[in-house]
């Protein structure tokens, strides 16, 4: 567990004592809840092929993070498409800068 500084310790103490109160309005909370629900809805299934080594590495990383490997993959993809996936030693790119949507074609088999 990372070491906490004095300010963090003060905040944790205030939280534990129940001294912190939300400043969000009811409408803001409803908006946040709706956004969280929309983000959490997984209504599409995707099948991909990965090398055995990559899959094993992903499963190890997921185990280290304490989550299912499918959830880790979905999280990484979500961060990529929202521009929040940082390269090693880099910083997150602005939203939308990480990718450009591909045009959809009506014929089957295209990506």
C-alpha cells in the first residue's frame, strides 16, 4: 500500500469519522448514475484471436489486478477509444485523439 502524506491522512480520518459531505446536486448525481449505467452496459459480444503468450500475459496481469481477464481487456479497449490509454513513459492523449472511427461498410466480412 502506498505511503500517505499528512493531507491524505487528514482526509481519510475525516472520511472515517463521517465528516465529509457530498457537494453534488441531485440532478448531478442522477446524471452521473445514468452515465455509469450506460458505460457499464455490455450489449455486444466480440470474438478475437490472440497468441497463447499474449493471452497468458493478459491473464497474469488480470490476476495481479484482481479482476477477470475479459474485464481487463474491455477496460484497456475502453481507455484506448476514449483517449485515456497512456503509452509507457507518456501521458494520456486527449479524448478522440487516440483513434479515428473506421467507416462502416454494408458488406459482410469488412472491418
